C-alpha cells in the first residue's frame, strides 16, 4: 500500500498548470490570475462624497454645534453630474452620494445634520440650509485613489478571481484579465448495474449517484465539468468514450472499475491505452486509485483520475487526490491546492482498529466557544453509505491504531468552501 502523502506527491508532480488565456472578467470567477493586475486608473477617479448632504467649506461650519449656521444653497449635484457652481464662503451645494465634490468645498455635512425647508427647484442662492454640526476639512470626502492608486500592483499572479476580486478588476478597467485556462474536466461513471433515467430498478441494478456528485465537485473546484455519461462495463465503449474525452478535455475523472474484480474495465482499458500508476493507497475508504496519463490527439497528455466506485470512496478520493491536482492545473498556488487542515477536538471517540491505513472518517465540524474546531463522526462510516456522509463538513485523519479518545486531538480537512 502507498502512503497517501506519496500518492499525493506523485499525482501533483505529474500535473501542471494549463496555458494562459485572456478571458472577459465576467467569465473569470474561479480562475487564477496569470499576471499581476496593475491599476491603469485611480479608484475613485475623482474626489466624491460618501454621504448625501451639503458640500461646504469646513470653516463656515465652525460653532454650528452650539448655534446652527445658515448657508446659501447655490446648486445641486447628483452622482454622474458635474457641479456647475463653486462653493464660495457662506454657501453650500446640495450633493448626493458619489457625486464629485464641487470646487471650493472641502467637506460634506450629512443631510441628517441639516434642515432645508425652502424651494428645491430654485437653488440659486436665494434659499438657505441650516447646518447643525461642524465638520472638519475632508469630512465625508472620498479622495482620488484612496481605494487604488494608478500604477499600483493590486493583485499578484496566482490570485484566485473571487467575486470580490472580479469587482476590483472591473473597477480598475481590467476587462480581460490574463488567467490560467480553466480546466475542462470530463466526468464519467462506469458499471453495468447503474441506472440514471428514473426507470424501475431491475434485479441487480442500482441508481447511479457518483456522476452528479463528481460533476458538482469538479465545478466547485473552479473547473468546467463535462458530462460523459455512464459507460457500460464494455472495453470498446469505454475506450471510445475515453478517447473522445481526451480530445475535448484537459483531465478525466472516472468512477468505478479500478479494483480487483473481473469486470473492472477501467483498469483493463487504461492499462492498454494510457500510462498508468495503479495504487492501493493506505487509507480507508478509497484504497483503490488509478492515476495515469492519456495521449490526446494533436499531442500532449492529459491526466486521468480513476476513482473507486463506492460513492463515499469516490468522494474521499476526489478530495484527497483529484481536487488538489485540478487546482494545480488551474494555476492555484501550492498553499491553495489542498483543503485547509486544522487540529480539532474529538467530541465523540473516533474508534477504529489497526490495519496499516489512515482512516478518513467523515465528521461534522463546529466552531466552539473555546476557539477550536470540534468534530463528531457522521452516523455511518461505510463506503457505500453516502447518505450519512453527505452532510459531513470535514474529513478527520485518524492515524493507524485504535482511534482518538473523546477530547483528543485529530487533524481534520475542512470540506466547506
Ligand atoms: P466498482 O469500483 O466498480 O467495483 O464499484 C464498487 C461499488 O460501487 C459497487 O457496489 C458499485 O455498484 C458501486 N458503484 C460504482 N459506481 C457507482 C456509481 N456511479 N453510483 C453508485 N454506485 C456505484
Ligand atoms: Mg464497477
């Protein structure tokens, strides 16, 4: 049996980041920046007001807290407008959030600190506003470039484009960031017993469950998941599907057919058409795992992740081996390939027997008042019992031996995004 760390190292060594492309920022969420993002513009591009109120000369408001002052209202500016009237001593301009601070003004008084009961249609200086609070120069003014300065490196290469990062890129007019191409990942299930069309189950049949799960896991990894369906335990059908997938995708994830059974066709076909590493990994669940490289038409090779068919094994195998590799391919930094790990407290004993393997028990995690993550195992730990594992939020790595006692420490991979 291969230790999990060794399998992980081997798989990661053999996968590399995809080429870079320019994509529209709208399509870039989840992609990784391949170059630094440098601001070509200041944000904000002009000094503007953070509040609705009156643009004033701060010195005109001194003493207003003790006795209100009156200022002549000489105009109004909404967001998107430019002011026409300058603020001269003794005057103010009514102003809306985001509008440029007019010439002559150096502070904004919030509307809540003013009273205006004149005619808003004639803001020509004939109407006055009462100001009840004094402000200092710069109050409620958002200065030019106080979010981002022109020329500044806003993000380094390797930064994931989260929704907020995409917002920043839009704000600095990086409309087509250069990113590592988003991996297209083929997902297929294998097995003669699998049914996914809702029809009544014939004897020996089961409902297919891995494909929708793996498609979702691939998508959540930030890749484009491509459904290659269920393939029967038939060597030529499987070969055809794998070759098609290799021509269209950057990686293939299969489930089933990688263990020791007579009908393990994934094993039979991949052994013939790909360069493979067949592994028995020293973990439970998900001991069988196949990793290989398949030549694609037009040159190059793509990785194939042959996950075991038992649904919980498929899930665990994806998390421990396929996901980190796909994240490397997508251009993430090494520290972001794996799920975060924490040392957690076992609220329930995590029992097991010695067998030379690390057991990845599915656990529910919670943050407790002591500032630590606490875990309890899900109700059933069988590799076919996906229902019990589906709501797990962590994988507790229980080392070989008799397990972890109540209150003991255990390393946990956090599965929540
Ligand atoms: P295999 O790895 O093909 O030997 O399958 C191991 C177990 O997982 C068997 O009980 C299969 O019926 C089951 N299995 C395989 N593929 C799937 C799937 N896509 N959905 C649900 N169960 C599966
Ligand atoms: Mg099978």
